[in-house]
C-alpha cells in the first residue's frame, strides 16, 4: 500500500521495441482515507488508435473499488465502471464510442480486478493480493480492450517470486518480483513478469509477446 503520494512517468513499448505511449500518473490519499489514481497518456503509432486518454481509479479507505473511468479520443470514447447498492454486489460497466453506447450489469465481489493497458491496474491488484514470496492469488477480472474498452471476463493469477535485484532506468534496484497469468475460456493465453517496490509501484513490466512498460521518472 502507498506510504506517501506517488507520481511518475511510464513509457510503453510495442513488441518491436517502438515507443507507443507516454503516461504521466499520480496516486494520492484523499482526506477521508480513500485513494485516487489518475493518469494522462499520449498514444502514438504503432498503437492501433493513436490518441490521448485519461483514467481515474477511485478506491475507498478499505481499497474497495468505487469507480473506474476512462476518457479518450477527444471525448468520443469513454468507459465507466461503478459499484452499486448497499451490499456492493452489483456493478455496471459502460463503454461508448460517439453515439454507440453499451452497458452491462454484472454480479460484483470485492476480489474482482480491473485490467487495462496501464501498470496502475496491476498496482491495485498487488495491494489487494498482499502476497508474501512464494504465495499466489487467483481472482476473476474484467480486462478492457486497449482500443474499444469492451470488457472480457478472465481469470488471473498473481504469483510472487523471491525478491531480487533488477536492472531499471534508475540502476540496479532491489525489488519484489511477480508473475501474472491470464486465463480466458479455460486457456492460458498471457503470462507477464513484473518488478515493483514496496508501494506496489511497477518499475518494469514484460509481457510474453515482449511488449513492455518501464518507469522512466518518479518522485521517490
């Protein structure tokens, strides 16, 4: 969990090694103990839809999701996930492109994760998992398409390996080492490795197809 306000910049790389995004982000505590995570990202070719977009994740003081929103493509593309009801057992997932609007109501549990094309969603998953080296956690998740924001239900497993030094943009740093596996329709189709600090801030994320996120600047 956060020890203090954190902010930084990520670069995203295509499997070819081309830079496809620059992402500025921050994670802060609000006065009531809630946590708000914001980013602004510029995406360039060969990303499938070059554009600017912004995301906000709002969690309550117990790190339960309140709302997840994305705004992109000059206001013509949007996604919103809201947890509903006194018992927090329902959520709505909306995704829109211009006048084409989709909405889906789903059963909700506090252990469900949200995934999108940013390490910040994985950071929240780390907070929820609270793993020690050698431990693993499997959960349901909704992955949002990188371009359209359409959700897909998957199963994900977070596994923490022994801590190790890892070469980063800031030199060789002792970090926590994780693996995340995604299963869709009973088939494992994505495995990634990532390294983070004790706040869950990811320094390096490497997918199986060699696409990558790297932390290039930070405040701590």
